[in-house]
C-alpha cells in the first residue's frame, strides 16, 4: 500500500508485533518491519518468517484458510496435508566441494555486482560494493555456505564448463520457434546472463488479419511469440 499512514508512531508497530506474537500458535511474529519512504509515498514492508514444517499456525485459537475470496475454517484435508509435510532440502543451497572462484564467469560477476548495487542502493553505496573482494560479495549475496560455493552460485555465475562440477543432469534453457519457421537454441551457464540472451530471441511478430471473404476491412493485430522457453534439469 503506497502512501500508508499506518504505524507512523514506533510504539504502534511494536504493539503490532506483540499482538502477532500473542495471538499466534506456535508463537510467531515479523522478523522485521521495514519503513520505506519512496517518491510515490510511504511503504511498510513486513518480513515474515516461514511457517514451521508440519504445523498449521492458528490465530486466536482458530485455523483459517481460503475458499475463493472468503476466509473460512481450515478444512480437515488441508490440515492433514500440512501435518504430513516433511523438511525438504534446498537442492541449490548444497555446497559444491571442488568449486572455486576460478569457476565463475567474469562478465556474470560484473552483472551480479551491478544488480546487487541497484537492489541495495538505499543501504550500501556502489563504491563500497566495488571494494569488496569476490568472496565477500558472494557471501553478502548469500550464494555461499561457510565460505564455499553452492550449486546456486555455479548455476547463476558459473562458466559453461563448470557444469561438469554439478550432479549429472541437463542444466540448460531451450528456446524453440515452431510455425512457418522452425528453430531452436540451447542456453547454458551462467544463467544470470543466459536468461537475458534467451529473452532477446523471443519474437513478437505483428500479423494483420482481414475478416473472412473481404479484401478490405478493419484489421486486428495478433502478437505471436515463437514459443516460451522451457527449463530442463
């Protein structure tokens, strides 16, 4: 909500955190409340922790769910589904034991630093980010674990040949054009750059169609995208 006046007094936001903690079970609250003063107006952002695995969260002793646009009691099958959940490991967060900084693409790293600087411009200066070592930058970007590169780091920033250090599989995006013309192209690591390269291959062909049986008439335009990219692993 842009331009909100809610919670301008710090104690109001503190009371909100206290209410959330008091009325939820298992106990929960916002990790943090961020106040952004943008040119378009004031914005409040609530940083919410994930729900505990296998435990539905109640509010004032009741479990709620959605049915279309309505708020209703959580159904028994949804309750059972939540309770049957188990912890799922994040595949991309696994460490690649034999990976090093030499496996990372220099252009992808420059692009990543630039994007990071734009995303954190209100907190960290571009000059400060430029002074970080590659290792420090990757740590700040959270694509390392205990100082070691993760699969996410290689997928986003790795050189094409670094794919050999990932588990066996196909790590690429494919662009296809199907129609009067047929074409395709595969895009591999680093995905931080490949996504843009693939996007540039997507065509937007303008076709003018006339009404059936007429030589002249009002025409309409149809946007034709060759095909959408598919991801395979």
